[in-house]
């Protein structure tokens, strides 16, 4: 410091001096400790003040100097003050602020006062980061600063005294006498050196507020409480200060101080409350809360909220409560003050303060919970109404509130309906059991109707969740009463009512889980009746809307059955075999239903059925129960069912309606069927060997197996490979079928194992090789990777030697097939030139059309780019 100050004395050197000192302090910060800068505080303050308030500050406003000198562009003294405050000890706190106080007392410049305010702000930040200053030291410093400065801002007693009332015994002064003429330019205001001292008080209060906000002062520390207690009187004086910023900071401090158990609060609570209402009267009027006044009003509302909610020893009177409710009623419609209004209203409801105006406000808040545009406002409104319904004695009038939200289920906007449903779900979660049972039917029927009539998918989902919440809360007897309403809908002649009953029944299954089994005797016959194919096959001549209604009804019924199968163990239960067998026969016909949803849920139902039967146990059970009358669906004519189901699921793969979800489920089902077919093939081969042994090699007496009535694994593999080949040749851009086939082949290979896989490998390799070796630009890389993984899996199962041998044979067969096809084309060009010419013309025409489409695409893109560039040029020129 000494060397730099002795060398850098004038001109641009002073800018370099301040910049260099800041750089040194910044780089030394990681190694500095508290107290290291105490010996150099005076020269540092002198240097920084010269840059902020001296000639150096004036030079920073000269454009010529700032443009030529990099160090003069910014002022680093603010940052330097903050660094100093981080490492100053408690002995030098007064010295750090003393210079700012002297400048504030001597200056009458607003610009200089603003600079002092910024310096004090940065000092406050530094003191809060100072590791060597304890909370006690900071509180002593703040209290001393406020105690010394605050009396200087208070008006003198002579100024506070009003003009004495005139003596009635004396003759009054003449009212016709004119006052003296004012001077030119008006009366000059009195200047005072104390006009800037409020900045110091605001600095101290802001530091106190940050200590409270950062939880450095806690209610469990008795020392902290003893040292914070004297600030109650100071804050009480400051909230009515003529300086708005002091009042605002005081209210912010009170929001934390009022939560602490301080003895002084009992003496000052009433005074604080009265002064808060005075501030609201002066600044919270319409049009008055702007700029700094707005922050003051918000802070005052927050302090009143804490006073009402947390200060249990004090209760506001009826007049004050009425004033607060009027402000809340006004502010809930003002987006800038809604947060404080809702918080204050919740505080009033928490203390259970009663007033006739509360009912009107709750009615308005209820409407606001539906009509408000902001989701946050709707949430706050619902919370206020719910708190009112739970905490206040409104048992006799609650029907009116419930009826309001039920009526809003038909509100024209989606957001309002969502809010009503969320409110009802909240009621079901918080209302007592008796009240839920009493009004269960009142909620159940309207919400169930919205499950069908509402156009919004989101609202229908919320409705289903709300109904589930209601069913979970009511007791068993009440739930059975609601179930009787459901059965009436299912027996109704209208399709919409049946759809409604099916969806609600699904919610009952999800809620009751295994306990729903006592309703199966009523539900399963209805499901069987509604999913019979004859009811849905005669709708070809009907209108599209009618056919769509029946398709959705079928989907809902199958979905209901799917939920029942997941929750209730009925798949292999002998009690339900007679009911389930005809149902499974109907579902079997719906596997190839024209509607995609019906196909998917039918496939999922068979997936649940297959998961309950292990393939080997199915065949053992079937052979052991041939003499038993009751046989489940899969045990009746196993071989015919395998063939029929395999063909149906292959048809799902073949269909253009195939989706990814349906494809995955169909593949899972085909994997199970392939396992069963593998076992039946083994049984057939063993049976053939035993028969041949019994006939002693006489082939004429060996019974022949009809290949058209049985199914084998090789046929199924070829059928699936054909689906992959068709997709690759007809629509190469779509890969869903090839992906499904590849996954299925990999699963079958794992099931076959190293002993059986070589027999089928020659059938399984062609589609995988075609996909893995595809070099066309449009080839899907993820599909190629999947095919290569399947090939590697098969190689690891059978071994490299066997795989390589079969791979070479398959590759040779594919090459020979391509060569034969090429030769046949050449021979056709010689033997049938007309046919060859037509094919060639067709091929060239296709190329020409493809080229034209590409050219149109490129020209359209170029035109769009040209318009974009021209528009940009126009904007630039404009």
C-alpha cells in the first residue's frame, strides 16, 4: 500500500491504484483471516473514498478518460468495501462505518447519498459473511448504531406541539387580513444535516433482517432472545417513520421477531397493531400502493399475518378484523397482492376469528377457485375454502357449499372443471368418515356422469381418481349401496349407461382388489352377455357413431375383465370354469376385431391366461383330466386351440393396425404358444417312435398324422419370417413388424436351447441376415443392431462351428435364389419381350415420379429459404 500510494499520485495513476488494490484484495481473499486488514483499514478507506467521492469519481464521468483507460471504466471500491467487511474484526466495525456517517451528515447531494447507501449495502453483505463476528457482536453493533442515530431523526418536542388553541375570552383575529406576499421562486425548504441519517438506520435494520432470515438467530438460544428483545421498542418506533424504506425493513424484521418468545412483545403488541393499521390506512388505499409504497404495504400485510397467526396472547378486535377482511376481499382480485391476501385470510381462519363478512368472502373465494385463470390462485382458493369448511361450524350449511362444487362439474372451461374435481378429491381425503358416508351418493352419481360426458381426457382421468378416492373412504355397506347403482346402469338398455357401469365397475375392482370376488356372480354373466360376438358383428349397416359406441362398450367390458383377472384369482379356479369358458371363446373371436383397442385388450387377457399356466403343466394337466367333466378353456382341444390362437396372433402381426404396444403383447403370447408347440412336437415324435416300434417296422400299419389339422414350430417360424419379409419388401421405412419378429426369434432360440435350435436355425436366419446386412441408405440402424444381437445370441447358444456351417448354407441358398431370379428375368426378356418392356416402362415411370417428387421438394425448400432471406433483408433495411 505504501509503495503504491507513493508511486501512483495523480491523473490516471489514481485509477490504476484503486483497480490494483482491489485485484490484490480479491486474490488474497482465500488466504486472509479475520483481523488481517485491521492495520490498513484507514489508508484503504481513504483510497476508496477518493475514488467514490473525490476527484477520481469526477474523472470517471468524463467520456474521454473512460474510453482510453480500462481501469477507469468501472468502480471497484464497492467490491473492495465488501471484501474489507469480510475480514474486519469487531474492534474496527465502528471505524468502517464512521466515515460513511460523516459523509452523510455533511453532504446535501442525492448522488453522494446514493453512493453511501450502496457502500453500506455491500458492507452489510460482507459482515454477514464474516466468520469472526459472532451474532452477539453484530447485534451490539446494530443496536448501538440504531440507538445513536434514531433519536436524531425524531422530531423535537417543540415541533410536535400543535398550535395552542385560541383563548375564547380574547377577540379573534381578523379574517380579512392578507398574508405577506411570498418571495419569487417560492419558499425555500429548510436544509438539515440530519436528512441522510435514515440511510444508517436502514443499514442496521437490513443487517438485522438478514441475520433473522438466515436463521442465525434462533428461538432456542436464550442469549439470542435476550439480545433481540431490546429491538422490539426500536422496531415499534421505526414502523411509522416518515422514511418508507425504514418502515418497510422494520416490518420485514417484525415478521421474524413476532415469532420469537420475547417478553417485550406483551407490552408493545397493542401499539404495534394500532400502528400497522395506521400504515394500512395511509398507504393501502386504491392507487396509493405504488413503487416503494407497494413494498411497504406488502411487508405490513405480512407482519399483520404473523401477528394474527402466531401471537397467541393478542387478538384483534371486531373492527380491525372487519378492516382486514375488506382488504382481503379487495386484494384477492389484484394479481400483485393476491399472495399476501390469501396468506392473511388463512391466518384469520387458523385463529377461527368470526365475522359476518367471512361468509361472503368464502363465497367469492369459492367462485374464484373455479373462474381464476392462474392455477396458483385456484389452488390457494381451494385451500382457503377447505380450511373454512373444516375449522368452522358449518355443518348445517355445508350442503350449499358442496352443491356449488358439484354444479361446477359442467363448467364451460376445462380448468374450472379440473379445479372442482381436485376440490372434491380434497374433501374426500379430509372430511370425516361420517360426513363422507352421508354425502357419498350426492357425489357419486354426478361424478360418474362426467366420466362419460366430459370431452377432456384430463378431466375424465381426474374424475376417475376422485371416484376412487371416494370409494376408498366410504365403508363397506355404503360401497355396496353404490354398487347397486352400478348394476342398474349395467342392466340398462342404453349403451352409454352400460359403458358408464363398466368403467365404474373397473374402479370398484381397483379399490376392493381381492374383496371384489363376492361381486363376480353378478358381474361375470353381464360381461359374457355384452362381449358376445353376435352383438357386435351385426353393426355393419348401422351408423358410424352407433358402431363406435358398441366398440367402446366392448373395450370397456374387456378392460373390466382384465382388471378382474389381475385382482381376483379366477383363471384356474374351478368355481368359475363354467362362467369363464364361454367368455374365453368370445374373447378368442375378438383377437382379430377391427378396432385396435379391442385387439390389444384381448391380447392382454390371453397374456394373463397364459401366465397362469406353465407350458409343461398344461399338457400334463390336459392328459390327466380327459375323463373329468370340468375342463378349463385351454384344456379343451389343446391342439386345435394352439393352431387357432397362433394364426390369430400372427394375423395381429400381419395387420396394418399393428402398434408397438400391440406388437409387444402379441409377441409375448406367441412366445408362450411356441413353448407349448415345442412340447407337442416332442410328444408327437415320441408317439410316432413308440407306434413304429409296436408295429415292428411295418410302415403300412403306422397311423399317418394329418399335417393340415396339427401345428408345428417350423410352420410358425416360417409364418413369422414371412411377415418380416413382406414388411421389408413393401414398406421398408416402417420397422415395427421386423422388430417384433426379431425379438420373437431370439426368445424362441433361447427356449429351444443348443439341442433343438440347430434343427430350426436354417428357417430363422434369412430375415435376420437380410436385416443385419442391409446397406441401403434408408436402413434403420437400431433394427440392424437388434438383428445382429439376435445373431450373436444364436451363435452363443449353438456354438461357432454349427452356426457358421448353417450360416454358410443359408447364405448360399439366398445367393442362389437371387441368381435364379436374375436369370429368369433375362430369359423373360428374350421369350416374352412385351411383358419385359412393360415392366421396364413401369420401373422407369416410377423412377421418373420419384425424381419429380424430389425436385419439387428441393424447389419448395429453396423458395422458403429465399422468402426467409428476403424477409430478413427487408427487416434490416427497415
